[in-house]
């Protein structure tokens, strides 16, 4: 089997104020998986994600890419971070514009990304005219314009109502099934982590490190039947117990 796309090896992160966010973290990301980083707030999940994105560097240990080559990476923040003065189309076009791609050249890719997230018909709308869920869809579309093989999402649905969140969970799984993208997703919701993932890495409290991993065996595209199944309930119990054990171990 080929090695992981990217791996953190004994990675640590200590900030300038002396706070140690991560300590001796070993984490590998396997091609094609939906990996969720699950843990309490402040345990270093987002720090690990930012390291993979290249937005932060480890202060100890190493970040290793397969064959030493970093692929294109899409990143979705907790907030949509859309340009308020720009339309949906222009916001989604932004990554391509920054790399020098003309509007004419980018058109098909931008239109496809907007269609993939269900925003066709809202291309000319401005962020102030969109609901919270639609703003997040636009943010995901922007991350998809360059068809990155690796997509990183940092608690993108945390601020949304439960119904919208569940709908976007389903949409994200459908996107993954269509594009084949490897996904790393950060959340502190046990229920969301089990519903979305093929594998869950459970973090102990700060300084963050992985206490346990849990493989989820379920269809790649799920639905209400899975949410109501005994298997889902059992996985949630196991993830919850592992999370509590990790927090207790850290204490």
C-alpha cells in the first residue's frame, strides 16, 4: 500500500506565549478517507489542521508529504470569510484569480463548483443576501475551484442550526463521493464525527495528542436510516467513551 498523503511525526507546537498546543502528535492522512479530528475545544485539533494546510509550522517534529510533494489543498474556515463586496461568483473565483487565471478560463470551474454545492441561481448574490448555510456553501465552493485532492475543514458547521447542519453533512458526503477528495474535518461533536467519517482520531486535552482512533464501517453516502441505526448509536457510544477517557487521562 502507498504511504499516507501527509503525516505529522512527533509534531509539537508551542506558541510565543508559552502555551503548548500539541505534543508529540503522530497523525497520518490516508488517500480517499474522511478523517475527523474529534476532541474538546482547545485540544489542538485546529492547530494540527493548520499545520497540514501550511498556515502554521511545528516547533518540534516534522510534517512529511508523500514523495516530498505537497498537492493542492483546499481549506474551509470556521467562518465563511467571504468578501462582503463581491458576489458569490466572484468569491468562488478568487483562488483562481490569485493564481492568474482569467475569468474566461475560470468560468467552467467556477460554475461547476457553484453547482456542486447547490448555489446555481445565486451567482450574483452578495454575502449579505445569503443565509448562514448558503454562505458556508459558497466557502466550500471556493475551496473546490482548483479541485484539490485534499480538503481541510475547520468546524465549518458549528455555528449553524441543527437542520441546516445535518443537510450540509449530507451534501458534504455527496461531494466526497462525486469528487473522490480526501477530507480532514475538525469537530467537537461526537454525532457529527460518526456520521461523516471513515476514521476518527480522538484527541486528548491540551497539549493535544491522539488518544485513540476509531474506524467507522458504513456506506460512503449515508442518510436518515444510518442516523437511526443501532450501528450509528453504537459508534457514538464508543466515540463518546473514548473521548471521556482521553479527557480523564489528560487530567
